């Protein structure tokens, strides 16, 4: 089969599988199964963990956030494992670059888009925060540490929207910084990854990761446009179910 066709098909499959997995509306499922309510009918009107926590309580909110983080990284790890440890690997472009990282990070992008616009519930979903943070903090211990920019802002300001925007900004800066450090010095940035004793075969950050995370961050900011206006006006609601 033509290598260009193989690359396009592989990229599309990874993205679309990520989308359908990320589109699983955890907040809606939990609400309808256990509370017979749809969290999108209350509060901010979305199905993310923050609004779910407002509607059903902090334990359910934390559960929803955890599930939303996992549904972003599971497709990434699945695509990585399949493309790394099976015969479906070794795809390269015409310049000899291994495209495997592009494929598995496209799965993460698909998951984030699915979370925001889930096909299962009329494309009305969350704001990409948990998916974004899941991709950052569950793939790299350094990304996990940078998650404290989010937690610190949340602790001080009690505004999830502001914390998400600030925390996400620092994660994007980290992604591009590591890429340029690797480009300039050749430093092996997989040192910062959760390698699970598979160094050399583990997930890696780099150009594709930085591009994908920048795209997701732009989506995150756009999805928070109303929150940004309320922050400017001093009217943004503060979260009460997280201490």
C-alpha cells in the first residue's frame, strides 16, 4: 500500500478512535444513571467535572474529573502501545521521520475534541480542561509538577476558569520549551516522561505534542470566552466544593 495512504489512514483512525472515546460524557452518564438528572440542565450548562461537582457534590465532581482525564490518555497510550509493540509500526515520512508520536498525540487531540463536542449527546460537552490536564500530567512527571500552577491559582482565586487558563498556559510553554531544548542540544526529553521502565520505547513529548497541546489550549480558551468576560467584570463565580 502507498506509504502516504498508510500514513493518512493511520492518522485518521487514531484521531477518530480518540474522538469516540473522548466523547463519552461521564458527567451525563453519572448524572442520569445515579441521580436521574443531566448536569447540563444546571449551572454552567456543560458536562465537565466542575459543573458536575456543583450539581451532584464534590465526590462526584472529582470522580468525573478523574474519568475525563483518563479518557484523554487511554487512547494515547493505546495508540502508542499498538504502534510500538505490534507489526503496525515504523511509519515514516519522506524525510525519514518516525510519525508514531504524531499518531498517538492525534488520538489525544481527538479525545479533547470529543469531550467538547460529544456525538453521543448532541455535541454539547465540556471545556477540555480535564482532558488537557490529563494529557499533561498523566504522561510526564514534569507535566504533573507543572500542574501545581493550576492548583495554586485555584487555591488562591477559587476560579476554575482562571486556573485552567493560567495552568494551561504554563503547560504549553513547557511543551515548546522542551521541544526547543531538544532541538538545540539533543537532550533526551524522555527523561521527563513516565517511561515505565521502557525508556527508548515510551511516550515522548516533542514537536507533535507541542502542536497538539497548543491546539487544545486554544480550544480551552475559546470555550471559556464567557468566563473570561465575567473575570474581567469581576463577576465570575467561585467554586465552593473544592477546599
